[in-house]
């Protein structure tokens, strides 16, 4: 028993010494950015001592700093139990958010508020909470776009950031790796290319970038190629060599005669200790967009724009501002031909980690930021969009579940259903009115169709059966005008609204709907009187009643349809009252009708008011009220036709 006790004490001392040595090793790994190694080292300590706060913190921070914050929640949960602080609660919230555990994430963010009085930090917490709430209402930006993993192209390692130039697909991949990046434990990446046509990639022809040689022992990533194909810019970094640059930087290679130059460091980096990567050219090549963590930004990594200078370099980098950039990270910019700006962000309201967004001008003239929606984004990282046919087809990158490995390349296509086509076929029949007989077919009448904007969209002469056919759109308004020498021209409004089936109920791709209408023309004969029906006046009055106005509007339309005619509008009375009184009353009534017509936009010079009193009775010696009514009438006749 005594020997066993001594052995237990000795073992404890040996374990304590070993843990101290391992802890020092893990700390060195963490401080040098070898996060994957640090995770492995501190995990050994946690096996023996799960409550070791330093080990929990180093594992949590290693996952967070190597872009795997979703794996850090068990360690942050341990930390908030034993050592609650703003940072521990805040990063726990971010870890839970990345797992789409929204309610738990909001609770963690709320707890973080109790450990700071900083207005800036409190505002950042509130932004995270509001972002989670807003994410619940995100709609798909392209409702019918489908995203598909390009399985034949991807490997178990990282494959991402595809771009297309001059018939080739360029991308970044961990295949053919010659080393492991200590921060993530993943292979270093290189640049590759292969031929492409539309979205069809020649996966058998993938080769390392031929323009210049990939370097060993570091990452070559996120390539951009100028529109003319003569400039390549890419991110280069993560070397563990003390002789190399300490941070990822932008390098450029230029086509010079026989080939591309060896890559050189770009002045737009400005400082070797700043992280600069994910470049992209504007559609015309005059601007370079990229991501950087340089001082003066709005958060972790921000997006910048640099302008091409006279010597071909890019300079005068400008931050894209707080509408695009957030306290989080913004990367992988892409300017579209129509001015819309696409990018990846974990700071705007989204589904977890990096999501794809678009910045565009709203109807109010202000720039708005829109999440592309869950048919494009996931709770994982979604980034690096590139369009092969904007905005219908292209590629993007994602490390979502169900992929081939780490980051994968996906392609997307617009699968919007083809609309059901409804052809509206309208047959217009022209006829002429013959007194005392049925309307007769009128041949060779000119029939013209106008759309709702009063633009002529069709016209023809009626055939021997008086018919003309037009093709029209569903749910639309039109005007039809028929004319022929010797006849009053006539226009009628026509609508297809409510006359066609709902496209959603149709099975066939094309449906024809046949409709019919008729225009009856009156002969235009000089000095022939035409009675205007239903023009009534109150007893002994000349005011235009509402029911009379409706009838006079028909004459207004005739005058508009026939701008070359001049008319006499006449009023007649019955034989009751004196001749003098009836003459005066009829003149006042005729003038009142003319004044009304002028008020509707008809030139007064085209109208003559004439009162005939009882001088032109249709039924002399009328005795009944019906006979007197026949004599009380309003007429018009064409007195002039201008050429």
C-alpha cells in the first residue's frame, strides 16, 4: 500500500512536468500561427485535465482563428462557466451562430452585454442579434437558380475560387500538394487550369498553371485574370519560412511577348505585414478589387478598390465603405457588367459563416445589400462567385456539408420554368350600316391596332368577308380604328383582360385563344342629317343633362376619329309654343350642345350651332306626346370635308 501511494505521487509529478512541457510547446505553436498543431497539443492536455482553462482557450481560439469557429463551442462553453468575459461569450455566440443554433447564439450575445460598457462593442453585439433575426426573413435573390457540386472536378482537399478566361477554367486546389499548412492541417494550395466550354469542364485535362511555376511550401490562391488576358494577379502567402514575407500578399505576372513574367509583389499591398488577397478585376480592367486587413477599416477584413495607373500598376486603394464593409469579414469581390457588386461576408445578416451578397442601387437611389438566399448560401462558407453567363450561369465555392472534402467548386444554372405562351388571336369584322336593313359586310376597310401606349402595332385591310386578324397579348389594353373613304372612321377600346386562362392552370406550352369583335361604319354623306338619339332637355331649358352628355360624348368620339370633317349641330322643337319662342329655345339648346363638345377638346371652328325651332317638323300636326317627342330632336350633319 505504501509503495502504491508513493508511485501515485510520483506519477502525478511526472504528469505535471509532462503537461507543463506540452503546454509550452502548444503555446509556441499557437503564437506562431500553427493552429492545427496547437489544437493537437492542447487536446492532449485536456484528455488529462478537462478543466484546464488555458488549454480550453487555446483550442477554442485556434479553431476560431483558422476559420473553424463552429467547432469551438464546447471549449467556449467551458470558458464561460469558469471564466466568463465579453470575448468568451461573444465568440461562443459566433460559434453557435455558425451552427445555426440561433436562439442559443442570441442568448450568448445577450450575456456578453453584461461584460462590457463599450458603446462600440455593445453596438457590435446588437448587430449580431439583429443579423440573426433578419436572416429568418431572407428571400432567394434568384428563386430558380440551382446549385450543384461539380463532383468530377473536386478532390478531398480544398478546391475553390474558379475563374474563366479565354476558354480556360482557372482555380485553386490542394491537389498535388507537397506540404501541410500548420494553421489548418490542410495541404498547401496551388493554381491549376483546364479547358472549359460553357459549364462543361475538361476534368481529364487539369494541369498546374502553365503561365508560371507554382512555388512549394506556401499557398497560391484566389487568382484574377484581366479582361484582355495579359495580367494575372493572385494571393500568395502562408509560408513558414522566416526568409519569406510574413503575410499573404498580392502578386502579379504580366504577358510580355513570348510568355508571362515571374510573379512580382504588387505596390498596392503597401505593407508586408498586411493581409491582402482575393483579387478581382472590374469588367473593363480599369479597377482592381481585393480584400485586406490594413488599418483604417471597419472590422476584420474589408474590401478595397484600386485604380489602374498610367504605368499599369494599381494604386490609390480606397475602402468601399461601411455599407459594404462590416465589423466582420468581407472577401471575394466580383463586379458584374451591370454594376451590381457581389461579395462574401460574415458580417451582414446571413446563415452562419461566409454568405454571398450583392450590393446594388435601390429605387430610392441608395445602395442596398441583399443576401442571395438559401438556394445559394448555407450555414458554412459560401464565397468566390464567378459568372460564365451573367446572371444565369457560373461557379462559386463552398465548404458545406455533402461535398467532396474541404472547399468545393459548385456550378449554378438558372432553371426558371419556361412561361406558358398564350397567343390571343382577335378577328375584327368590318360592316356598314344601311338604313332599314341588316348591317352589311364592308370590304377593304383599313383596320389599325394600337397598344396601351398608343403605339401602332398592326394594320391591314379587311378581306372579302370583312375580316382582319391580329395577334394580341393577354391582360392588355388596345384601341382599334377602322376607316374607309366615304365612311365615318370609328375607334373602339378593346381589352384582353379577363378573356384568357390563368397560365398556372395550363398544361400545354402554347395555348391559342380566339376572340371576335365588330366595327360598323356609317356612310359619310354631305348635308345628310343624322339624329342623335336620347338627347333630352328639361322643360323650357337648354342645360345639358347628364344623360344627354353621355350621348354627346359619342359625337365627340366621331369628331376625334374624323378630324377632317366640320359639322352643323342642330336642335328642333315640337310645334307647341310660339314660333319665336321655339326658335330661341332651339338655338340655345344647339349652342349648349356645341359648348359641351368644345369643352371635351374639339376645336370650336369645326362646329356650327343651328336652331330650327319648329320649322322642320318630321310629323306635322302631331297630337300625341310620342309624336311631339319625334319632332323634339338633336341632329348633326357634315357640312365640310377638308382634304
